[in-house]
C-alpha cells in the first residue's frame, strides 16, 4: 500500500470513528414501554414521535401522554412508572450500577398523575422531583399528582421522605399518609394528613395493566451509537 492510499484509508477510518464514538450524543436505553393507551409520545425539541408497546425508553428524554391516554414504563431495574392522561415526565439522569440496577436515577414529574413503584436499585439511588418537592423512597409505592401550584404525594406502601423546595420535610410511614405541598404568593407550604384528597386508583381503570408491576425482562442497556471506551485502535491515529 503506497503512502497516499494509506493516508486516505486512515482518514476514512477516522471519519467513521468520529461518527460512531460520540459519548455526548449516545442514546442509552434505560427501560421500555409496557402499557400504551392512545397518544403517548417522546419529545425531542419541537419534534415528537409516537411510543408503542415494547419501544425503548431513553436517558434524558421527555415522555408525554395525551388526553384520554395512559402509559406504564418499566425501567431496567424493574421500577414501574404509570402515567395518567396529560402527564409529562423527564428522565433527568440515570447512572447504571450494573445491567439491572442504578447507582443514580432522577425522574422529574412535570405535570399530571403518576404511580411510582420502586425496583431493585438501592433506595438512596432514587430522586423524584416536581416543581415544588423532592421525594425520596424506601421500598415504596407512591401516588403523585403534580400540578402547577400543588403537589400531592400519597404513600401506598413502604416509606417516603418528602421535602419542599424551601427545605421543609415530612416522613410518610403509614399507608394513606399524604403530603400536600402548595405554592401561593411566593410561599411554599406543606401539610400532612392520613386522609388523602386524591389517589391514582381512579386512573388505574384507564388502561388494562396500567397499575400492574412487572419485571423488566432481559434488561441489558443498549447504547446507540457505541460509546468510545478508549479501546478504539484508531484513536492514536486520529489524534485522540
């Protein structure tokens, strides 16, 4: 092979490597859609695309349900997250501990009604947020209603610590324990009761299997495009 042919071969190889080894844009499958009713979409910028049963759920993406729609997502650690109509979530951050558990998982419930059932990850790994509250879990089933100036958190099983954005916290330890966080006139307050004004139970009838909890079968994170782990032999030739 002459030098000119070799140069162009290396250049082509570098171009391919540059296109396929881009960690900042890697899409990581962190779960899948188990139940879909009517209009459920992923949102990327101003574009949306429909989510169907079996489709992957990706890190750093927004999922939204339409009117008279619902969804249940199963994360790789078998966390189950059910969404009612007109709900929006952001899968803010996920760091895998191994193929079946997370070291860190953050989910933002922007608006709507949700049921959250924890999976196999350590409970300290979970961070659930709304515009008004941060919610920690300890082996937990929670119903959460996120509205513009009000967040309602109802404990169905386990235990949870709920804190307002201003730092006021309460412990939910008995089924039915409820934290109601409201914002009015710039002040955020929280009240605790064991007489929940709302639960996700009425939403469970929206779709068959919406409030079931299932395991995530064959949970193996799929990364597209492949992430450069430093083992690419072209790295030295391409100046990396």
